[in-house]
């Protein structure tokens, strides 16, 4: 029998996990991981979190019996891999669960911007049925730039081709066969930014890629282009994005992730505690972004379909049981989070 601690779970997930892991001692908490509850899990063998819980060296040190950190996400930049490796603790992730799910959400954001859906909805709710000022534009014939043509990016490309869009892709690894099959082209990043009517980001995050999209890269984008991010917030310099929108260089942004989103989630706590000026500025910049009419923000929700959520739990259970059987699967390698994705 193993003692397994789950953080950031909902009631239905708790019920499902109890059914899938009979005979094990399970502990559930709906919040993010914190030091207050760690003493209750001092003999915990497996710790399972989502992306908002920071599994730091301190957390790991507080759990001497820990054998596995099973994140219920593809990304693992919230886990101190060096600290885990030093203790011989395994780290597993969910490498594949929502490629089509995130890709569909990407297009939901794209369509909401291109056809002014939020503004139209707000107007009708207010009793105004005039389409004046709500003219959008067709996606057909436009050029989509996909930064990161991995599993999610390829699903985005498939949908884009169905819409009749031209597609440019930038990725460190190129697949000429798929490019020919799906009829898209690999180009340099500068070419993609300059030619794309819509730029969508599907890169993993690592510290080397922090603020990958900065002022210089936004300046190279086609004037009036839309920007979509369903990957990781820290890939984008929020100041640079805000400046590009305020200057009118960018036509709009659809964001499912934002730099400092964990601070926004715990905003009341942020105001009650002594936080750094940088953290407070991050929250303020985010609120300025949210108020812009040409910005659509969803709360890291691109993965959140019934089917994807069930796949996440099923893979997590498989990862945990594989540890018990001595045949670990979906093991994360490296200590810099380079495989972290949306």
C-alpha cells in the first residue's frame, strides 16, 4: 500500500481516483501545496500536483518517504528536478492528453478575436442589436504562424488548413514529410513574424526561453497581427506585449496563460502579505491587459475538456501504478524543464 497525496483536485476527481486506486491511502486537497499540510504527509510515497503547486526543494525535503512526483500536466517547470534527482525521486508527467483540446481552444481564441465575439455578446446582452463597429475578418486566406510545431502545434496546423489558411511553422526540429502532407512551410522565426496575420505560440518553457517573445520580436510582427498564447505565460514579456497592443502595432491578443498567473489566483493573499514590488507590478500589468477590448483572456483553461481531464487522470494512475510495479513510465528527463509544454 502507498500513501498518495493529491493537490489541486476537484470532488469528482477525488471520487474517480478512489475508484482507480483501491487499497492505497489517498489524501486530497483542493488548494495549492503549502507547508501547513506537509506534516500530515510526512510518510507520503507519491505526491501528485497540477501546475500551480510549486514542488520546491523545501517541499521535497519535508517528505522523507517520497518516491515519485506525478504531475498531472505535460509541463513540469513547477518541480525542482535537481532536488528530486539528488534524492532519487522519480518525476512523471502526462506527455499526451489534449493536443486536439488545446488546438481547438487556440482557434476559439482566434475566432473570438477575428469576429469580435466578446464585444458582440456584450452588446446584445445590453439590448443593442446593431452590428456597427463589429466588422471582423475572415481567417480563410490569411497566414498563420505556428511557433512550435510539436503535438499541439501540428493539430493547430491541421485545423488551420481546414479553414483555408496558409501556414508557416518555426521549430527546432523539422518534419519534411508532415510539412508536405499537411501543406505548410518551415521558415525562420523572423520570416514567420513578418509574414503572419496570426501568430500562435506552442513552445515548451525553460529558463533559457524566459521572455522568448520580447520587444524586438513583437516589433518584427506584421502590423495589426493577432497573437495567441496557450503555452506558458513566462515565454512572453508582458511589458512588451502590453506596449505592442497600446501602440496599435498588434491588433489583439488571445491569452490562455499569462506571466504571474499564480499571483492572480492568490491575489487576496498577495495583498495581505509582504510581496516584492516586481510581483505587485506583474499583477497590475495583467489587470491593465485584461481591461483592453482587443484582449481575450481565459484562465489557463485550454486543456479543460471532459475528455482531456479523464485522460489526465488515467495517465496519472498508470504512472503511479507503474512505480508500484517497478516499471516507471512517462519519466521526465533533464533538470531544466525543457519538455514542459501546454
